[in-house]
C-alpha cells in the first residue's frame, strides 16, 4: 500500500507562512494533481513529501509509515523535475542505472529494470546515446524512466511538461496517462496548467494562497466549483460572473441583472446567505446563442474554434460575458444577438467567494 497521509502540515520561510495547517489524504494507486497559480504552495508541498523541504509542523506518512523525519532516499519516492537534470557525460542507460548502483542493486536486476523502463517509454533505441543527442521530449522520457526504475511507493512530478512545446506536451501527456495505467503507482503531478490536471488526474487539489480551495474529480471541480477562485481558474474561457439581485420563485433563486433581465436558476433560496451581495456564475457553454433567449447583447469579438464558436458579448448594463454558438455560426462582430442560459448550470457566489449550486 502506498497511500499518502498529510496531516496538518505547515511550512515557513523566515516570517513568511508558506503552508499552514494543511491536511490531505491520497489513496494508494491514485493519480492526483496539485493545481494552482505560481506561489500558491503546490511545489513546496510536493518537496515536503519528497523530503527536499523540512516540515515545520504536522506529519507526512507514506504507506502507513511516518516519513517526515526521514531523509529523501529513505522515503520510497521518486521525483521528476521540471528540468531534466541528466548527467551529460553518461549514456541514457547509465543515467537510468546510476541511482540503482548507488544503493547496491545487483547488476542483473539493474539491467532488467532499465530495459523494462525503456520498453515502456519506447526509448530502447536511445540507451547508448548521451543526453545532448536527444530532443527535449526524449530527455523528459529518460527523466521519467530514471524514476520508473526505482519501483517507488510514489512518483512525484514537479511541472515536468512546462519546458516542452505545445504539440510535444500533448503527446507526453498521453504517455504519462498510459504509464500510470500500466504501473498503477501513487502519483502526484504538480502543474499550473488546468488542461494537464483535467486530462491526467483522477482527483485535482486546487490550491490558492497557500491553502486548498477544493479537492474533487476533474468534472466535480469544473461543474461544481467550491469557490469563485476555482470557477475562474478552472475552465477556458473562465466562468462568467454577473452581479444580480435574487428573489424567490418556487423555492428557487430567480436572478435579475442590472438591466432587469431575469435568469432562472436551480439554486435553492434556503441555501443562500441573507443580505449578501450575490453574483451569477455561468460557463460559456451554458450561455447559448438563441433568437428566443431572454438575454440580449452586442457581439464584440467572434472566436472561431472549429467545432464551436465563442462570442464575446457586451450587455446593456456594460458587463461582459462569453457565450457559445455552433461551429458554423453566422455571428459577426458588431451585431446584436440574444442568448438563453441553462438554469441547471447556473451558480451563485456570495461576496466571500463561496459557491451555491443547483440542488
């Protein structure tokens, strides 16, 4: 078993509190992503698990064993960094075997592990080359292979794809997904890229300002964000936010925009805080171009994406939103259009950023 239990950990650098009283349980064999902007604490948390940063408070256990007082090499984890950190004078085979030789693994076992990892990562023809003879994507696979041969309890990835070009990142994402399906090891993947988190992880830990905002499956985080920060950070384009007043309609919240336009929601009024300023949150795909829709606005920008079209719209009260139309949309910039809102996909947020969803 290689479950990871983070219990009320904290970390400070001088007078700066970087992580405070953070707890998280990661299941054995789970692929989990730490997602958030730069400076949110996600890499620091990963480095504390790896033993590269000291834990100032709380505890970390891996596979039921407390490890926060152990040196990195005794924790049973393997880390892949953003920079490949390969030895330039060694062959790829030697780079992958080096760590195993340091812990006196028998030569025959080293050879078996290196060749098996090379087969899984499809780098067998590269084993006799040196890092300078490889592309960036090939070097990243070698770095992953160097971790793979250790057969660790957990793999820790610190933004491993950020140095790759867009096309190579897509291919490497697929390779990582396949690798996890084969080895079924506990994996933590740190990234600021929501696409990487959404496509790879079984659960996402969304972090902001050195704390956890939400933990959930990719679609839980996307469809039912716990806070306004999560709603803005996850999803492209970001969720639309419109200031509204709310009245009760059959026990549900009926939102009204500044220009008087009414938008029904499926959010129970009883769940909303009394007297709070509220904002309606709705994603672009839930605002559809519709000649019979109740919402009207002027189209400022038309963004054609092939299978769908995003319309950047200015409403009569001056607020803006992004709506969605079909790929073959006839909309033009400067034109007027009407839109309908999917009430089931409409959320409300209070002035503290807390979310309220459809029942």
